[in-house]
C-alpha cells in the first residue's frame, strides 16, 4: 500500500479539488508541558436529600505532549507544492488522580 493519500481540498495553485497528495509528514518539534488542571467534584450531605450540593474544587497536574508536524503536499494536476505546519496535543492525566 502506498503512503501517498488523496485529500478532498482545493489546490492553492490551480484551485482544483481531489488532486492533492500528501508527499511527506515530518516531525519538527516536540515538547512536554505540565499544567494544573482544575477538577470539580460535588459533595452531597447524606442527612437530607433537599440540602444544597457543595462543589469541591481542586487542581491536579496534567501532562500535555505537544508535537509539531510539517506536512508537504503536491497537486497532481498542476504540480504546485506547498507545506503546512500543524500542532497536535495529547493530554495525559497525572498519576494519583481518581477521576474519570
């Protein structure tokens, strides 16, 4: 199977659709960020059903892996080539967090 894929976008050179091919995908940079993520839980008193619910808020550390990729495209109709950069984030909750 070929690694070249067709995309349903317009070529910035000729404007034709269905002619765009992904030539390459290269990782440009990678970094890890540790952020404080607020988590809110609710506590209801057990004695009375109609009592107000008390929100409990705490922060837990969250690890975000940020990767930047450079995508190179080529139009198979006019031969125009260009590149785009995109950032992808993947968030991992820190250990010790008991939430969902």
